């Protein structure tokens, strides 16, 4: 189906920093997960990527204290889940935090 692709394209227009922003990477202990920081016009968006075929839980530090899940692009059509200090990622997914 086209659902993941339409969500991806919609997100690029909704969050200009994804398409146009400066990018930086946050290295995680798990080499199947990464966080990309995108900044543009004073706004910051985080792309949290899980390249594993398994659900993953990553710890979030103070940087992410006020962020909320905006969208999840996942092959299993399930959303990521947020707790106070962690993020539960779906297999093969990208979660947008803002």
C-alpha cells in the first residue's frame, strides 16, 4: 500500500525542518537505532529511526523532556509509544518527535 509513502511526503511538507534543515546525528548504544536532529528557522524536529526487525525501547535524556510524538512511519502500521523517559519504537520505523 502507499500509506507509509503518503505519510512520509505529508511529513516533509508539514515539518519544513525535515526537508530543509541542518542535520546532526545522535549516536545511540544500539547500532540499529539512531536519532537525527533537524533544525530550521528556530524549530527542531527529531527523527528517531529503528532499522531492526524487532521493537526497541530507547532511553530519552533531558533534551527530549518536552517533546511529543508527532507521527510514526512503520511497516506494521503501529505507532511508537512514549513514556516519561523512554520511547518504544516499532520495527523498521521512523518516529517524528517535536
